[in-house]
């Protein structure tokens, strides 16, 4: 333009020469500095209405001065670049902003026509033509914060050129923080405005039309989500919802990628496309597998999930990696697997599965011809995207039809079932009516039968009541009859105690007297219980000082408590309390309850009595112990006659089970109440309450009844190791001290005696001392007689010992049970001392005969078949042990005992009892028998064989051999 102005001025002044010179210089200068891009009609038509200026040589400067938007600025100092560049090929000096200049010209066919420019970038721009500002996109600032990026790929900038001279297109462009590393610069096209505008408008409209199939796909997804919420068991609807939403997101991301004015949204759309397409393919795989409600193999589910996660992680770690990563091939294999599953499903004639197959064929067709554009048929990219979005509807549409038809089929089946159920219900109702009529008829008959049976039961109850009265009368009469012989027993026994001077006779008389008194007490209790139940017992109230009465009776148990290290504690809210009550019955109540507490409280326990005042003018006596307690299941029965909490043979405490029954009846007779609370293994608390009937204090001393026997008899028989060692040793296991002493007195002088107070202690004693015979009671604490017998017979140390069971259980079942536990004899109590001695002697003689038989001529070495299996095993073990150490001259009895697991004493008593041989004799006999066999087989010289059997001195060996066999070793070799 400067050139034209200069020429015009020169013509006015008629300086022809100067004009010619200036023209020549100016033209030379322009063509030397500028490269002019020609836009002609043919190039526009051949490029579908657009002519790309992006690949032309533009002049670039990093200077942001506005002068570079004008024509007069010289391009000679600028560098040549292409405006489309990435981070790796940015122009020299690029810092996010600069001027780009291009000279263009048009041919004569485009002069005067409205032309257009279209620019695509992710930054901000200001566009100038011949120094005049045309338009701009975004906001250019000197920093990133001040710059607002914007993209307008469908906007056309109109301009006109009225000559063929060069014109300057200058663009100020800023992109400080590129969204894509490979697209930092810009793209620009030129062409006829009307045609470019029409094409651009159509492209944008096609992209916007993509929202229609997107909305349809999303609507289908929501529909099936509602189906799932309505019927959660059909999880295919939920998978379908995920698939529809993800592929709707895929199409939406394509649409937003192309039409969004925000580069950030474009980038987000790009990420959304990848994520949704990856996850969508995995869910499509699930949908195809689930046709026909088939189960997916667990390993396949894990593999597909793992691959999907790997590619998602890879994308977020390397979002701009455009190289080959194998995802298309891998997901193609996954889809082929699901298609093969679908094919097999269709072949198995699953109803309507073919519809899903049709949908897959259609969508594969679209992927092949449209998505991949295998035949390069699509020149219009927006139309291709729209077509693909429509094609993506084929699979979800067909799958939705399949689900609808499957649901309809299921619903039809359910309707058929409902009709069947209704028919069955009608039939069932009719049957129930028949049953009801039958039940009603039977109920009427049952009522008649019940009435008849009730009458019979009533009559039987009356008879039983009469029989009970007769039995009670008989029981009372019988009990009264017991008193006469007991009186005759007690009188002479008392006289013997006073007159006898012999210690043994005095001991027997004391035992007779004590147990006769005990039996008399039990008989009195039974008589009292009968009187209480029949209402014949009367109260005899008198003035009593309550605190002293209770304390005296409680502390009378002190000696018995000391035996078990039990602490007694008494506490009262009153120092003295005079009231009117039946003293004798109150004492019996206290004694019964305290006696029970001591009986069931373990060593070092505590028993406490507390006398206190409670509401409604009552006083309460609370007896608490730390005993074994009562199981909750047995609490309702503790006041029943003859009921015992522990009825086992191994129970730790004797009793008749009438103490609490009498106590309850006595409390009721005194108009009181009794309650018991207990926790098993923690203790028991008994509370009795009576009305406070205060009385005046009397002057004379209070007659407090004796509490009776509160301690057990002292144990008079101890382990008798100082007795004659020549006598046989008998172990007596009996928990009753008096019976244990009685048996010891019977056996005294005839046998040595050791004793144990319970089964467990008895087993330990038997293993320690290896007695010649065991006498055991049946019912004992910790371990009963059956268990004792079983343990003794199963132990190799004691298996040979005869066991005699003594028991008050004389029934045949108890006797059989004893013999089943390998008991040698069973005697019932009361027993005759002569019978006891006879049984003991018989068992000992039998054992002696067996011992002599097996010991004679050393038969036990070669023949043990007649011995019990336990003894045979024991002897074999002993022989094998001696044989193992045959050549060891240091092998001794102690070492044999260690190998067998017995002490020297235990081993000695065991072998004497079995074969009447001491351990030393046994070792010698086995060595001699082996030596004889070796000599007979000529296994070596006499000396060598002596060494073989544990004799280091040949002379000693020969002497022993001669003494054992009666001939020398050399004579054996000569035979």
C-alpha cells in the first residue's frame, strides 16, 4: 500500500523517472521480504470449500507490540514458522504469546466476493486484516491468569478483497498452558464465506443432533434402572443401566469434544470417552454372558476386571501416550469370548436370545463400516459421528426388547403358576373343610372320651389317695416299730461303753452307739415329716432370746468347720431380741441349714449368718456360703422329699434328701417364709423370715438345746507301714470314716492296711504302694468305685491287683456293672466280716496259685497265654527290655525300672505278684536261658557266650550257670 501512495504522488508531480525508479525499488523490496499466498477459485473448490493456510510459511515474533498487526512493519527481522505446532516443535523464543503474519492475495475470480476465515485453536486470539481488527476469540493477557482460552471451530470470519494485491493477515495468539501437548498453536482456513458458513453450520448441527440418540440411550438406561428397583432379583436391568449410561457418555463426549468452546471441557470429554468406552466394553461382555441368566466363571470375571483396571490406571498415569498399547486387540478377544458364549446360548434355544444376537450383528456392522470406516466411505466426519451414535442404539434397543420379552415370558409363567396355585388353593380349602368337619367330629368324640377318662382318673386318684394314706400309716407304723429295736441296741451299747475296758470292744460299741443314734435321728425326721404333712404337729411357743439362740447353734459347728478350714461369721442388727417362738423347731431349722452349708462348702470357704430387720415388722435370718452352689435347672426341686441335687455314684456328700423338705415345713408351721438363691460354683444364700412377736425378758437361764453331732468321727486308722512287713498289703478306699475304721479293725493283725478317703486318692495310693488287694466303696466323691476299678485294671502297674467292690447297692444291675469293670468280687452292705475275710483270702489264694503256676520251672519265659492280656503285654515288655540290654553287664534292676516306667519297689511288688520272682532273679533267669540256647547252638566259647549275656567274668558266669541248671556250660557243649 505504501508503494501505491508513493506512485500516486509522483504522477501528480510529473516526476516520471523518479516514479519508475521507486516502482522498481519497491517491487524488488516487497518480493524480497514477503512470500505471498495466493488463494484462487480452483484451490477453494478442490478443498471442499476451504483452503488451508496452516501449512504456509508465516512470519512469527515474540514481540507483543501492536505494530505487528499493521502492514508497515517489516517482516525481514521475523522468523518463518507454521502456525500448527506442539510443545516439542514450538517456534524459537515461544513463551506462550506472539504475533503470526501471513501475506495473501486472491485471483480475479474472487475479487469483490465475501470470503471467510475459520480458525481452530485452544488458546486466545486477535485477528487483523491489513492492520484492521476483525475479531478475536478468548481474552489475551500477558500472563496465564489474565488469559482466557476459547475455541470456536465453527465460527466463520467474513472479509472482502477488492484487488489482486497482497494483503496482510496478522494474528496475535496466546496459549500459556496448552490442554494438549501436541496442539499448542492454531489451524486456519480460508474460502468463500457463504459456502464455509453453510458447511460449518451443517457440521455443528450434525454434532448437536447426536444429543438425540444420546438422550434415547440414557432414557432406556433409566427405564431399566426403575425395573431393577422394582424387581431387584433381575440384576440384568442394573447391568443394562450401566451399559446404556456409559455408551451414552461415549457419544456425549464425542459431541462435546467437537462443539464445546472450552478447551478444558474438550479435554474432559476426551478422558470421558476413553474411560466410558473401556468400562462399557467390559459391561457389554457381562451382558452377553448373562443372556439366559448364565453364570460367569469366576476366573474370567477376575481377569476382565483386572484388565479393565490396568488400562484405566495406564490411561490416568500416561494420558497423552498415543502409541500402541494392545487394548483394541485385548478387548476384541474379550468380546469374541462373549460372542461365542452368546452363540452357544442361542444354539441352546434360550428364548429370545437371538434378538440380542441381531443387535450385536447390527452394532458390529456399524463399528466396521462407520466407526472404523474400513472402506474409507465417510468424508463428512460429523455425519459419521451421528451415524455411529444412532448405530450404538441397536444393541441396547435389542437387549431391551429381549429383557422385556423375557420379563413377559416370566410374568406369563407366573400367571400360569398363580392359576395353578388358585386351583390348588380351592382344592386345599375344600380338603381343609373336610378336615375341619372331621376334626370337629373327632373333637366331640374326644370330649366324651376325656370326660370318661377324667372320671376314671378321678376314681384312680381317689384310690391312690386312699393307698397313700394307707402307705403313710404303714410307713409311720413301721417307723415306730424301728424305734423298739433301736432302743434295745442303744441301751446295751451304752452299757458296754461304760463297762468295757478292751479298746477294740469299746471302739465297736462306740460305732454301734453312734450309728444307732444316727438311724434314730433319721427315723425321727421321717416321723416329723409325716406329722408336718398331715398337720398333726403343733407349735410350743415361749419367750426366747433370738440372737443368743442362733449364735449358739451356729457356733456349735465350729469344730466341724475347723476340719475344713471354713470361716464362720455371725452378725446381728440386735444385741438381744426377746420374742415368742417355738425354740425347738427354730433350732432344727438353723441346724439343718448350717449343716447343709458346711457339707457343701469347700476347703477354706466362708459361711455367714446375718440377723436383720426387714419391712412389715419381720426379722430375717440369712445364711450365706461360698459352696458349690445349685444348678439353676435343679432349683425348683430342692424342697421335694428325698430329692438330691447330686445323685451320681461319685457325689461328694451323703444324705437322704429330706432335710430341706422338713425345714420348709417347719418354717411354714412357724408362719414364716423361706427362699433360696444360688449360683453354681459360687455359693448359696438361704433367707427365712418370721413375724416379730416381742416378748418380755425372763430371768432364768435360757435352755438352749444341744445341736447334736456336728463333727465327723476322728479317723483312727492311719497308713500301717510299721506293721509286720511279712503280712500282705490291702488298700481300703472308703469315704465314710467309721466304715473305713471298721474294715481296718476287721483286717487288723491279718493284713497290713493303708487307706484312702476317696477314689482319686485311692488310685494314687495303689500306684504308689502296689497293694496285694484293693477294697473300694462304690459311691464316693471325685471318683466312684466303678471308675477306680477301671483305672486300676487299665494301668500296667496295678492291673494284676484283685479289686473287691463294697456297696449298699445290692441290685443285680449294679453288680453286673461292677463285673463289667473287671471287678474280682462284689459285696453288698451290710456285709458279714467272715464273708469279707473269706472273699479276700480266696482272691489272694487264687492269685498265689497263678503266681506259683507261672513261676514254677520259669514257664512265664515261654508260655504266657493263660495270663490276662495286660499282664502278658507287661511281661513281654520286661523280657524284651532285658533282651535288648542282654550283653550289658551294667544293666541293673534300677535301669530296668526306668525303661519299664516303674520304681524299684513298684517293679519288685509287680513281678512278685505275677511270677513270684524278684527283678534281679528275672534278669538272671533270662540271661541263663539265652546262654543255654547259645551254648546249645555252639555260638561261641563259654567265655564269649558269658560276655554275650552280660557276664564280664567267665568264672562268675560258669558258677551262676551251674547253680541255675545243675551242670556246667562246658557240659552243654559236649552234648
